[in-house]
């Protein structure tokens, strides 16, 4: 196997920044949920991020596609990468800790490897990848708590919602590679957020009613952070790091996110996690590291 793509100092710095941004997004979403319903929080996220990205597209003068098939692909992508996981994870965060949410979210990389192996011939499940996936699933099971597999309650439902969101993210990755790889990343991101907004808006109006703009300053700051910085800005940074470091090395961001979310959850939300969550993350992290070493360079 060819050596893994070497990461430059700049790529390391931006990878770390991306992990910090996404790690802080979990606690900002939870802060907003103190005062706004789940669907309203998701609408704020996709709407403001969409507007921000289209402004960047307009400034750069990037061509906007008019092919109906591409916009159909945007619709599927908006569902898989935004509407479904954003909703499931926001609801899940109402019932489990911010840190645990981020740990279960890290399973996205594990599911991504499995789904890629199912749909792409060049993504075979090698022995190293199989070991990484196995350890990843073991880590998730430990983080959930092995005793919780014998019972089911609201907390269990929330954990399953987070995992379902992670699966949706992984499916989105495969869909993007299959249908949107020829587009400029910023156009693909803006297109999928537009589709997600179109889907989320009527659902929000039906479930929550017309969103109020008379919100506390802390709520607006949280919305501004997770919509403009952790969604719109993070998408732009994500593709920069992808180009510099490669898809395999980009997996390492999933190791940065949970510690950030755990620390911020403890400081800002006074949250504490069970020892099993830390043990599960350690096993999951080992699996992700093995997957990183098993990834072929781009």
C-alpha cells in the first residue's frame, strides 16, 4: 500500500480548527434548544447557512447549475446531509449529554467506510478497515452502555436517533461522491442547504408555527455560531482541508470533536458523562486511527 498522504503544518492547523468549530457546535445547538423547538432550530441552521453560502457563490461568480437532475441530487443530499441528521441529532440532544452526542456522531466515519465498501469498487473492506470498523462499533456499544441493550427508554431512543443521524451522514457522503463530485464544493453545499430549507420550512411551520424572532441574545449568538460558523464556514474549511490532507487524514477530525464537546458541555452546561462513555470513545478512537492508517491516499 502506498504511504498515507503527508499532512502539512497548515493542514494540521486547519484540521484542528475544524475539529474545534464542530466540537463547539454541539453545545451551541443545545443552548439554542433551551428556548426554541427542534424544528425551528434546524430551520435557523439551514436557512442562514444557505444564505451565507449563496452570498459567497455570488461574490466569487461561480456558475449556478440549472440541470434538473443536479437539483434532484441536491434534494436527496439536503435530506441525507442536513434535514434528517440535523433533526434527529437536535432531538437526541434534548435527552442525552452534549459530549455523548458528539461521541456517537463520530460513528459517522465507521458507517461511511461500510457504505463506501458496499457501493464503490475502489473502497473494499480490507482486513485493516474491517478491524477499524469492528473496534468502532465496539466503542459505540460501550459508550451507550452494554446494560442499556436490555432495556429501552427515552434516553435509548435519543441515542438511536443520534446513530441514525450518523448513518444518514454516511449515506450522504456516498451520494455526494456518486452525483455531485463534478461540481464546485461551495455550489454543492449551497444547493443541498437550499433543498434542506425548502423541506424544513413547511414542516417547521406545521409543527412549531411561525418562528419568533424575539429571542434572547444568547439564543441568537448560539444560532449565529452553529449556522454561520459551524455550518456555512465549516463547509468551506472542510473542503480546504480535504484538498490539503486527503479524505483518509480528514477522518482525524472525528477524534478532535468529542473532547471539545465534552469539555464545553462540562463548562457551559455542567454536564458529566459516565465512565463508560470515555471508555467507549477510547475504543472508537482506536478504530478511527486504524481506519486512518488503512486509507489509501487520494
